């Protein structure tokens, strides 16, 4: 599969062998930072369509982005969660295309992927701490903070993951109480859950459930 990637402002357009291109919104500054490129190199690569090889990166990137686009309409929350990984994947492709993918940059990308995978598997644990995340991912606390800085920090990312899960549970029906959902998502108290949920969505859990399932 051959493919081209065009980066214009905050929009990424991928053309592959399919009829319709994939268009996604990304944070341009975040993409540049995660690619490890300086502004000049990033600008040079994003100024014209980036052609990916027939084999290798092209197939992985195009298929992954197209899969996200396919679920965007029916499962927007899941698509948003996957987009985090899509940005890292695209950043890696840019780094590879630049020819400046040093070991430090690749190591950072792998470390970040370990952190995201660990959080995805453990975000519902109410006892999860920064120290445990760092230790489980074999990195220091300072490295962990640096890797997750563009996400607002580990705590902010963990909260978003928990609220995204809560939103899924709230829309599957009324069989679970809101208190049970709070516990299931990793919150230690109802008050903590309500405050976090309102901060992320602008609604209480009850209001959110009512507007989604009536």
C-alpha cells in the first residue's frame, strides 16, 4: 500500500489506495514536540505531501487512521482515546522520514507507549499513584512527568481516562447506580467523581445520563 500524508495547520490528510482520504485534527505543536524535530525540520516535512514507502510505515499508518475514522461516528469517545496513540504514531513516522530519529527520541516514544498501555490497563485502580506508574514502566518520576507534559500531566490524563469510561457506562443503561460507576471507574468518593465529571463535561453524571438515554 502506498500513501501520502499532508500536514496543514492542525489538519492531517492521508491518501492511500482507498477512494476517500482520511482527514483528522491534531495539535500541531504536540505533533512536532513528540516527533523530536526542530521547527525548521518539521516545517520542511509538513510543507509538501510526505510520501510513505510501499511497505512498512504506509500500511500501518493509513490503516490505523482509517480505522479511527471508521468508528468516529458511532463511537466518538473510543475514537478520541485512540487518537492519542495516532499522534504518537504519526510523530514516529515524521521522525523516521527526517532521518534524525536518534536513540533518545525513539526510546522516549517507547517509554511513552509503555506508560499509555499501563494506564489503559490500570486506570480504574483507585490506589494508582505516580510512583507506581513510574516504577511499573521502569522510568523515573521526572521522566514520567516530562513524557506526559503535553497531556497536562499524569493526573489529568488519568482523570480523562476515568471520565471517558464513566461516560461509556452511563450510556449503557440505568442498571448501574452512579455511585457504583464512580467506584468502577477508580474514584474513591462520590464527591470526587462528581467534581471530576463536571470539570470534564460541564454536567453532573445524572444530567449526562439523562441527555444521552432519556
